[in-house]
């Protein structure tokens, strides 16, 4: 039997039961739309975050300690990378810049009549503040009594903080430092990518004179500054080799190795490693949530199966007529499968745009850029048709098995 | 029936004792004769039992031949087995034993798909309740057997339109059954039965659901189609309808009681 004719018969049948067919389609639409919504939203979030990391951190290698047991997160912040290590790392071929980073505890930060208590400031080298991240002003000089703040920090005071204004930083020992704000940034070069999730108010200060965590360097034999984390800017054409060389140094002769607990692993991660890890996490979440949305699709499929069973019963006599005039079992099956598949197809064709609209709304709400998940869309349409066919299989099989004599007697 | 003996397709019976064992079995003789004749349908020793919580015998060792171009009526009270006979010849059902051959094809041993093809191409059904597809137009209903026979759309439509004008419904081609009168619906059904140019037209109480005048028109149409060379098997319980045929086969309790030649009277 040619498909055109079965589609025609199907369309007549659907038109004869408009409300019933529409409600069945709605079930599929909801299923497909939820899948598309979550998949699109997940893809958008992933693209946004990964895009951020990739553009700003492509050539970065992050060096830090990570305890093998996850229970002891504090130890990742131990200052173990000494000045000696920093010098050694600078000497590795392919390394263009080394940006050590340390945390300075303060009692409070005051501007005008507003005091923010218990703040941490980040000590780093001037090279961390590049033109790419500066919103206004400039970077501080090494050993300058000046700070750079991020936009979030600038907005934390009653009047927005701008360059040239002064802050008072109270150190843990009670001494006060008056500093000038020389720049406002939206992030820093060499920042560990995950910290972008938490856009907290931050103040950046030059290492000298603010940072004073010191340890005795086992290699140099003198007390030196030490940092919990170091970022290396490397030649983007030689990332893998440079990364291996860095890893070899920090797990070998580095001061950091001697200064760290044995169960602390010192790692050199590239921006790509972070991208992969983050993508992996987001994808896993997306798959999980989308999997839940698939339940809605299954419910839609059950709706189709239900309506098709009713349809088979109602049209028993028609099945008898078709068989009497020469329809084979597979012709009868085809008529009902086409009807089920058509309901599924209409459902997905309506569900995809609806899902995209809702997904777009979600990205607006979450303030991430909208990106499409074309694979998921194709998959959703395919699944919609498949759902119809699978849901229609049993009813169609029942239809095909109808005995024509009984069917023709059926009222 | 009171004349002492009764001749059926199976042999000669004493009228009083029928149904039962024939006095003279003529099966072998009949078979030799009909094998050479221009036979469209051969029903050969067919029995049909139904298992309805106990075996019910609908047909018991029935044999009947229909030659090409013949017009045969089957009469009998309801439950006599005449519908079962029609279903077996039409390939809607298979016999429990015996053979049914339609236009050279053995329906009794055919697969389900083969029987579907026989129903589509060798046989045309006309039912008491018309049995038209409610959502298809007249022309689509007439073309439906051609769909399953693999005709393309244009040829299907041409054929269906020409058949509809043959039965006098040229101006009703695009109406659905609900928009047609009973007589018109039955004429659509007749056109549908003719669509694949079948070897045999099976009509089951074709005038049962229409008024007398319309019934007469339908029977006139059958006469015309018979005159044009079509083979008819008509099941009815109305004497005046059966008399339009060339011969009347009387069925009762699953047996052929008698075969009556309409022009020549009862055998």
C-alpha cells in the first residue's frame, strides 16, 4: 500500500477526532519541549562558561596542590611554592610569565564611611592586571601602595569606587594602610577558571609590600615568600610539552614538593583541562535533567498508545472493510503505524520550537548567551517519530490481527 | 421436496431422510465433469466447524461449483450456514476440511497474505450494510481495493470515476457515504466490488437495508452486470430476490438441501 494513501486515510481519521488527537499531540509536545528546553539551556550554560575560559585562559597552566582525600580542602591553600620555585618555573622553556598568587587576610577594608569587615585581598604581580581585563585605570606597580579592585568590589560601597580614590586596609595586627585605587577590572589574567563562578568582590594588591607568608626554602636555604597557587602563561603553540615540563619540576625537585604533605598531589592543569572538567560536569548535569524530561516524553508515548488502542477498537469495522477489499495485515498495520507516527511527528515539530522558546527564556533569565543544541534537536524529532511508531506498534499489531468476519459484524 | 428423491451436488437422497447419507454418491462423476467445465468457483467437500465452547458445525461436507458468467442465489434461514459458505468462497475464512478453489487459486491452503490478495483481486463483496469507509468519498471508496492492489493514484481515480458513472453516480463522486442515500451507497459498494474486475461478485443480502423500489433497482443493476459477463453469488432469504438468479441453492443446517433451476423448476 502506498504511503501517500495511508497518510491520507490517517489525516481523515485525525481530522475526525480533532480534540482527541490534539490532546495526544500536546502530550508529545510537552515531552519534546522539555527535552529541548533543558538540552538547550545546558548547552548555553556550557558554551558560556567554556567560552569565557577559552578566550581568557587558553595559554595558562595552573599549578596548585590538591589533597588526594577530598576531605581536607584547606591544604590546597597552603603556601608551598617558594620564590625559588617561581624562579625555576620561569626558566622552563615555553614559559612566558609566572604569576604567583597569594591571599592576604585583613581585618577590614574601609572607604568613606563604609567599612567591610573580614576581607581577603589577593596579592599578585602587576602582570596579572592586563589591558584585557581593565575597565578603567591601570595596573599597580610592584611595591606600590596601590590596589586594583574588581567591579563587584567597586559597587560594594555607597558611592561607586573609581580610580584615584583611597581605601584604608586594616591588617590583622591592627596596622592601617592607606592605598589608592589605580584600576578597576573584571577579572585578572591567570585567575583559576573556577573562581569565575563566584564573582565575589575582590581587591588585588602588589605582593610587595602586602604579602608576607614566608617559609624556609629547602633548596635556597633562606626564608622566602611562598604562594599557594602559581599560574604560568606559556607559549600557546607548546602547551602540552610545557605542561609536562612544569609537572615534572613540581613533582620532582620543587620546594613545594618538600613542603607539602605526602598525600598532597601537586598538579599543573591547563585551561583546556579545566574546560574539559567543567564541560564534563555541565554535560552530566544536563544529561541528568534531560533524562528527567524524557519521562514527560514517555508519558506522551503512553498517550499515543492509549489513543491508538481506542482508535483500533472504534475502527474495527473499517479494518474489516479494508481486509475484505484486499488489505493485507501489513497494510492495516501501516495505516495505524502511520497515524501513530504522524501524531509523534506533529508533536515533535511543535515541541521543538516551543522548547527553543522556553530554553531561550531560561537563558535570558540566567543571563547567559543562547546557544542551540542542534544534535539534541535532531534527536528530539527522531525520538518523537520513534515514540509514535513504538507507541503505535502494539495497537497496530492488534489491528492487523482483527478477524475480518468479526470486524464486519462489529457495530 | 415431496417427490421422493432429492438430488444434491453430493448425490441422490431420499427426500424424507435428508440430510444424511446419499443413496448414490456422485462426487466422482461430478468432479470429472466440472474439471473440464469453465469453473470459476469450486467448493469441494467443505466442512466448517466453530469452537464456541463446544463444536458447532456450520457447514458439513458441502460441494458446489459456479461456472463463469453464472448467477447463483443461496437461500436458507438464518444460521443455515449460507453466510459461512459465502465467507469461505470470499476468502474471509478457511474451511476445516475440503477445498475451495476460486479462479484456479486454492483458497483453503492459501496463506493469510495470499487470501488477502484473492479477496482484493478475484472477489468483489457487496454487503447488506454497504460497509463503506465512512470518511472516504465515493470515488475513494471505489478505489480502495486498487490501493491494496498497487495501482497508482491517477489510474485509481480514473477507474473509480468510470465505474461510478457506470452505476449512475457520476455526479456523486466526491460525496462521503453519509451524504448518500441507501441505494446510492449500495451502488458505490457495487462499483467498489467491480473495481479490480474480479472473477466473482459475492452479494450478502444486498437489498436487505433498502426499500423495495431501490432493491429492485439494485437487482436490475445486477442483471445488467450479469448480462455483461460477471459471475454472481447472491445470498438472500427472500424468495423474490433469489428468483432473479439462474439457479437457487437451498442451504439448511449446513447442508445443501437442493439446487433449484429458476427457469426449469426444482430438481
